[in-house]
């Protein structure tokens, strides 16, 4: 008899991804010939920009298919540092930039490099579910801090937590997945300063930095304090290259050293041809501006179509209209269903995938996340029509 398999204790507090359940059900429905509209996945259906695709193809053709430096190609790290200086007047060196296999690898490297079992970590609620679960994998005790009703960071709540029992780390995310909100500059500044005063590390996930609308400004958390802030960012969303897995971390040397040590044993390097492609794009400001501008316009149009279609639906309540990213986060409790009940029933009966709010924390279980990143306007309208019929038949 084989020995019984024991799960690692570090996984005891880690929740399996509920997102996958919906995609599995959707795949089974599609296998039966049912037309499924996915408004669930945080991905883009936009093609790889030609300039970027050509740069990556050229990297393959010219032999850039071997290991790069473990930390990433030096010229790419310099280009990232240069962008932060020109955009935010932040002076980083290439040694303070680490290129990772997507932002997710970077986040896990940070958790494993800076957290000990029992450390206290505060995570905004709602937020991308991986934040809390990756911290738990490092043995940390995670506490969720609800956002304000308009989905901003709640300065007073953080202040109380700092004064009561200062955490080892806080994790914030602006622009925010799943709400599509942008944190106010004042609140970001206040929280970063509170964290600095209590020797707390701030992890700031800024992966949706470029996808802002209606004149919204982005606040980089490192603008207010250099010594306790770690920036996590990615090429995935702005450049429509989610499957190419390229992200990066920016942090002062004393915070970067343990992260880099974990990274060394986690991976050899991010894919070299993708690094080369990204380096060449960042070296061409006109290309960057053109790519991001095109993607922003497409996603802004979808956002407007989605609001036009979903706001009139009886039972949907929008306490906040998104100004960033490609998500809507309405409350559905007036339908008589919780978020999970609504999402699973809608999928099974109408073939539309949305994600319940309990996948992003505990404060908004009656909300759902609607993603339009992979849904052109005609599919958004069709999904809204199906949802309206679904609710009318109830």
C-alpha cells in the first residue's frame, strides 16, 4: 500500500481558486454546443501589437533564446527605471528592478522573501484573491480591510489597525481589480506614511496603471516614501500580452535582496525573447504611447457600452461606476440572490460567466465582477440581453 499523501501545512489556510469552477462549468457547456459568453476572466482578446510582435519575432530570429541574467536583461531593467524617472521623478537603478515571470511570480517572491509564519498582513477588500492566498502560503495571518463605499482606501480603518497592532505588510491595489476604482492621491499618501511610521512594508500592485479613463490620474505609491514601498507591475494588461508572462518588481536594495534570493530559486529568468521585445518597445516612447492609447480607447468603449447595457437591468445596483481597468462590480442582492447564487445559476441557465464577489474578499459577497476585456460590444449586449431575460423568468 502506498503511503497516504499529506498536503503541505502551508496550504491549510489557502483557498482553491473558485474562479476555475466557473470556467470548468463553462467548458462543459461549450462541449455540449452551448454558446457561452465569458465575462469572467481578467484577460484581453486584443491582438499582440505589431510593433511588439515584430520585436519578439526578431529576438527569436537573432538568437535571443537562451538564459538572460537571473534578474532580467540589464537594458530592460534600465528602461523600466528610466520610465519611472521620467513619469514619477523616481530615481531607481537597474539593481532595484527585478524582471519576473508575470506579476504573480513577483508577488509570491515578495511574500516568501519578507514574511514569516504568524506575521500580520492587511489586504484591501475587495482585491485580487491571489494577494491573500499567497501571503497565507508564506504562513502569514491575513486580515481584510474593507474599502470605502466608493471603493477608495479607508484611511481611518488603516490608522486604527496600525495603532492597535502594526502589521508586517499591507497590500494595496490601484487601479483596482475588481472594482475599476482609482485610489485618491491623498489616501495613498496617508496610508504609505502611516506604514512608514510603523515600519510596515507596502506592496503596491499597479498592474492597471495605464488603463484609466475620464482624465483619471495614477498615483504611484513610491512617490511619497522610498524606503518601505515595493511596486509590482506587469506588461500583461496594457500591452495585451497576458500569456507571455512578463512582470517586474521595483524596490530599494534592502527590500529587494530577499526577494531576489527567492527569485533565484524560483526561476532561471523570464522568457528572454519577451524581455527583448519589451525592451525595444520601452525604448520607443511613440510605440508605447500608440499601443497603450489604442488599447485604452477600445476598453473605454467597452466600458461605456457595458454601463449602458447593465445599469438598466432590474436588480443590478451600481454604487460606483468604474474609471479604470475593464471591470464592473455591481451589487445583485435586489435580485433575491447572493453573488455566488447569481453567478452559478446564470451560468447554468443562460450561459454567461461572471465572477461572484466572494472571490475577492468578504466585504462584498453580493456583488459580481463583470469583465469586458475579452468581450466586444456585440457580446456585451448579448450578455446583457440574456441576463435581463434570466431575471425576468425568475
